[in-house]
C-alpha cells in the first residue's frame, strides 16, 4: 500500500522492449533500502524491483529495474517514457510509518490528460480531464492520485477538474515538467469504489426482497 506522498522524482535511464512487456531502469536519490521483490510505485504504478544497485560516483544515487507486463503497458502510459524522462517514486508504506496522503494501491484506473497549467501566486493550478466513466468518483474536496501523487480535487466542472499544487509538490515531483496534452495516471479513491459496490449490493437485495406485483 502507498500513501501518495512521493519521495522523489527519478529518471528513466534505460528501457528495453521485449515480447512479454517492457523493462525500465530508473535512477533516483535517497533510496537507501532497495531490495529484490520490493513493491515500488513508479508514477503511481505499483511494480516490483527486479535488480538494484548504486550509481558509481553519484553519492547516494541508486538505480533499480522493474518489468511491466503487457497488460500494465496497455493500461498505463509508461510505454511512452524515454530515457531522461522524470517519474515519481514512492516505496510501499512501512507498517510503523506515518500515514499521510490517502490510501493509494498503485492500481491505475485510467489515464487522464493535462488540460491546463496556470501559475497562481506561489502555487500552480492544474486542470485535468475526467475520462469517460470515472466522473462519479471525482468529487469536490475528494482525493485522487495523479501519477502517484495524493491530491485534493479543488473543483470539478463537467469532464474536467482542478487541483492546487504547492511549491514543494511542484518541485519534488514530475509535475514541474508537465504541460497541456501530457498524460497522467489516475487512480480514484478506493473507498469510493467500495461504497459504490456496497450500495449496488444493497439495492439488489431490496429488489430481491420486494413483494411481487399483484396480478389484480
């Protein structure tokens, strides 16, 4: 499980396409406890560390490789990243860790698009599209994860919504390199999906228990 509090922005340093999927190598600072089989979120996509090591002569900079199966490649935009591109990195939450952000699974629901970026004082206001079928999960002041970043919906209008980005988030994540037309991974709040499922089950039970209409 993740919280959407990005630790750092890593850099794609290598990519390898295979018949089974895509392998990426990412370098980043401050990842001091990488290990084989570890869950790690790369721009919001939960992946598994295959290999890792230190970048020679680069201080505390290290690298790790992950493999994306064909289904993951099809579901995300990571097949579009190239060497030099920035990706957000978050390691899975430790059992004794501080829980900030919100519950993020790393199971990307869909890909949204940056509609606009506007500077507002010291902050930024980003506008994103709401992909078809996901509007019911995006509500004012609700939580969403965008490229793995836990954010609050500032305003929703039709098929788009705004979020406010503070300087720390802008500087620490890959949002500083985003512009209109760029893709982002969208994971909606899993709580909303559970509530929807429970309500659907409740409605079905009411219909099943309802008396049959009279023939009179």
